[in-house]
């Protein structure tokens, strides 16, 4: 703890800010003896805006939970679209003059022929078409998301930019606000949530809103089914729903196959019986003792 002097009396000035509050990176250093060591270097606010591969950026558990949930829902909804990819905390080179790669919380791209394990996704090299970016702010770094990135993402032609803005956050309370921009020829157009507080995510085909957690006043992000309006659950719920859907589909296909096989067997049995009757009638005629009436 540092001190300051007031009228010759030293009084505590309060704790110094944690230099690693944004995160850190490891930088290789070679000593005079030639030995290599790794120095832990604190990140600046600009480092958070323009991350390098391997940077560790400090986030809250709620922030990570929101991103994990959204990534799982988005991937599940887009599972049938082979060339659409969802990336999270991946550096993206938007090929903007004078702008280094950014690290969006979540980004969705179309027209990606091969899904790789990217450290940095080069938009031009992959032929990727950006559809959606979601950023969940942190109190210490929100100025990046609500300020500079709005300009950067517009220039990068991001069709839909969603900011889940954390207004308050502590151990007991968390308040979020959705700020959404849609790309137009004249600039980003601000989209307001509907009367439910929801925003339609066209690239994903779901509604996005803020659902209070069981603890009153603790906001979290939630997606809602476009047909039923029901909240789409987390990964476990999604997996269980997909498994139940697959099981129901398999059972229906099995029942249909059994019904078809039964009908085919009955038809074959009937055809054999009719053929047998015709054969017997033909035999009777040959013997000159045909059926009555002949």
C-alpha cells in the first residue's frame, strides 16, 4: 500500500489497482547468461481491444456462462448449415486498414468451406461473410465494446452487432441491457427490443432477451424459441432435447418400416393365396370338373 503526504503526516492512500485486472500475457526473455524465461506482463485496455494469441483476459463467471450458453445454442440451431461457423474468443482479422485483429466474444460467419482450429481467423483468406457479433461487456472494459468496436464492426460489414451491456455487477446483483445495431448503407441503425425486451437474431433464427435468474435481480442472457416462445435451455437441456427428438424420429421411422413390412407381407400372402386358388381352379377345369356354374 502506498502513502501520500498531507501536512507532513503520512496517511494511507488506498490500495493500488491490480495491474493484472485486465489479464496478462507471457513474454519470452533471454537473460545475460542466455537462459530463457517467461515474464508475466499485465495487459492494458488496448491489449484487450487488440489481443495477441495466448493472451489471458480476465472475465467473470457470469460472463463466461453467458458465452458458453450462447455458443451452444447458436451451434445447435446452425447444425444443419455446413458452411456457417460459430467462434468464441478467437482473434479475427477483419482486413481493416489500420486495425489489428479483434477478439469478439462470439462471431458467426457464413460461406466458410473448411472449419479449422483457428488461432486467428482471416476473413478474406477464408472467404467468410460475417453475420453476427455478440459482445458481453465488463465494467472495466465496456468502453471498447460500446465505443471503438461499433465503428470497427460497421467498417467490417457486420450485419448485426449485439452488445449485452453490463450496467451493474457484483456478487449479488447483475443488470444487463441489450444494445443492438443493424448494418445499413447509411451507418449502423439502433434496434430497440420489443415489448418483451427481446431482439430477433435473424442469422440464428431465435429471439434473444434477458431472463432474470432465480435470484431476483441477477440478469442472464437467454434465447427463446420462435414458435413456442419458450426459453431454450443450456447445453444439457439442448442435448437432452436433441436426443429426445432423435429418439422420437428413430421410433417413428421404425414404426413406419414395420407397418410397411406388415402391409407388404399381407399383400404377398394374399397374392400367394389368390395364385393358389387360380391354380386349383385351373386343375379342376383340366379334369373336367370345374366349379359350379361353369
